[in-house]
């Protein structure tokens, strides 16, 4: 039986995670994209803690899940990371293509000073 799109994305994500790991010096920026929204979090995989997070669902951001909203989410996430002293991250696209909203989020984070 054919696998669903979600199962294929999860398989891609598992393949990526074999070589991506967030450390205290360089945590992982994980992206999740749903049909309507986008969210991202910065994770230290050694302790399993989320250091910073941002989402298009937040009330203060007033964004949608489109590319413009994704860029705003990336900028907000980078701002929160800078407040915690995080300058460099490893980008984890979550099995999604680096295109559209995922790329816009990355550009927003880079533009706000996050290095990856």
C-alpha cells in the first residue's frame, strides 16, 4: 500500500535527524508547517529542552501562515534567541522542502541575526 504524504515527510525527517543534533553551543531550529500555520522552536537535544519558540498562532504577532507571516515568525524567533544569548543554530526543516514558507522563515531568522 502506498504511504501517505505525512508518512513520507516523517521518513524524510527521521533521515535528516540522523545527522542533525542540537548542542548547547549550537541548538537545533526545528520548523513545523501545517496547512494554515507555521511554527518553529530552538531545541537543545542534549537536555531535550526548548530554549525559544515562535508561532503564527501567537496573539501578539498578528500574522497568518503565509510566507510573509513565516518571515515574521522567523524574525520573532531570532529576537527571542538573541535575548537568551543564542547566536548560531542548526536548521532542521522537518522533512519539508526548503521552499516557500520554510525558506521565508529561515530568511527572517537570518535577517534578524541568527547564524546557520
